[in-house]
C-alpha cells in the first residue's frame, strides 16, 4: 500500500508533529494544575487525575499526529 519512501516520510512527519502537539497540551495541563494549586482548589488534584490527563494527552497527540501525517502522505501522491 505504501512505498518505502512514503513509510519513511510518514515516520518523520508524525514524530515531528507529535513532539509539538504533546508539549503544547502538556504545558496547558501543567498550567491548569498550577492554577488549581494557586487558587486553593488543590483538593481537586489527585495523582489519578494527573495520570489520566497525561494518558489523554498522549493518546490524543498520537491520534492527531498520525492523522496529520496521513494527510501529508496522501497529499504528496
């Protein structure tokens, strides 16, 4: 279905896009937690909620990155 060149391009695209999306979303999550602590709403922050947020950020970033990489590959065709 995909040539070797397309597979190499896909790998390069999704890794490049993932890096930026993940760090932006991770930054927003860290800012949210910091603001909760700053405004004395820290009782809403648990280890489970932080881990769940990181999991959602990771999975969401991978899915969006793969979709963007696939769009780029199909656009090159």
